[in-house]
C-alpha cells in the first residue's frame, strides 16, 4: 500500500484553479483500482491518497497529476507493508 501525501507549494486559490482536472485525475485513479481513499489535509495544505498497485505505475501516475504538471503541489510517496487491518480492509494487506 502507498500513502501519497501531497503538499501545496502554491496558494489555495491557484490549487482551486486546477481542482477540476486534478479531481478528474483522482477519479481515474479510482477507476483503475489503484486509489482506495482520499481527501484534503486539515488545515488545507494539500491532501492524502491511499493507493495500491505497483510502485513504478503509481509513481508514473502521480507524475501525470495536473497539480504536478502545473507546479501546484509536491508528492511524498510512502510505501507501507500493512500487516494488520480491521475486518473489511484486508485489501490493504495486498
């Protein structure tokens, strides 16, 4: 599993201008079966996505995020080897 932590490097109003294409990119990540959960950081300094898949594919997909392309955010990708999960979240152990 991967924790994709994005941090805005530009003001929120610039992020808002690119939010629609970024959210289309997020929805495509779900459609591919890679994204499991996502949301904004509080306070609003970026966001977090929980993802599964092959690292190289995830890294390539992150590079195609409109937020990356337009210099809105930077990503930190952390790989997590999940060993324990509540019932219903066994997919995280993949």
